[in-house]
């Protein structure tokens, strides 16, 4: 796992720290401040070059020694053009002989880079936030609800879930995080089989811990670079969206 930090006295001459500290809330908000559209290659460049990993001073640098995140299963539930993408993520905290750490509070951040052909309704996500289902949730990118697939760009949903205080000082513990995101199908292009397949990739997982103390007031960001659990475990999530039949016609000579 990679880690970065932002404190109240950060040097804004460092572009990485400045980009991260300027918003402190949504990672995708910072991404779209730099890029117009969501491309996987641009997103990987952004994660590798723009976020300040490797700079946290007051919490463990190597999360793999104290924490493991694994994807238990992913599924698409519902019928018709309205579905829910569900994910179950296990958090495993291992004992660690770190006794002198400042008080801290952590949250898991899940970013779902949605494939072309589906979208999340920002009003539905806002309703989830108002109900307290998540500590923060928002959609970024193309949120035009009426555009068909061939006229729309990709979007991403970012979910923040609270996992409590003093995570690194707990005894061995294991618990699950369940995420459910409402999605809608766009009008797909014609297809010879009458269906348009939409495949969902593995979500991006981060963890952010806010630290408060007499000598420190900072936020440390961790990137989960290796997610335990493979597609063989939970399978590839595929949404077969009905489309009109594409037929080939030949002129009679």
C-alpha cells in the first residue's frame, strides 16, 4: 500500500501535496479538475503522479503489516434498466506493537469507474447521503441522464465509509463493509445478438486517516495497490442490456 499526507502547514510549492490538500474530500473531484474525460490510462497516471503517497509521518507507512482489505463478492441485483451494484469488502485488522500513536479516525474510499453504457443518478446518491448510508458519496463525469451510450462519456462513483477511531491501536478484528450503488442503463447501440454487454472492473480502494494532536494535524491517504480476492473468487460482473437487433441487408441484384 502507498501512503501520503496533508497537514495544516503543507508546502504548496509541491504540486502533489497541493492537489491533494486543496480539496481534502473527493479524489475524483481532483481528477476532473485536471482531465476532461475518464480514461483508465489518465486515471492511473493521476494516481501515480498527482496524489502525495509516501509522505505520512505519524502513522504506519506499510498498511499491509496491520491491515488487509479483500473483496468477498460483487454482484448486480435487480431487473430491467435499473440495477444495484453490490460489493462486500472484508477489513482484517492484525495486532501491531505500536503503542504511541496520535488519535486518528479512518475511512475507506471506494471508487467505481463505471463502464460506458451505465450511469448513476446524482439525486439518488444524494438521497443515500441524506439517509446516512455513507459518510460521503458522489458521481463525477458525464451525468447527463438522457444521453444514449454512443453520445455519452464514462463516469465514476466515489463512496466514503467510516471505519472508526484509532484503527491502528485495536486488537485483532475482522468486519465487512457492504456497498450498494444504484445504477441505470443507457440506451445501447444496436447489436446482432439483441444485447449489449457491459462489464465492471475491479474498484479502486483507498483509505484516509485524519490525525489530531497537539503537534500534528494532518490527513494520511493510503492506496490499496494489491486487493486480495480475484475474479476467480467473485466473478466478473456483466450486465446484458437489451438492445435493438442489428440486421444485415443485402441488395438483390
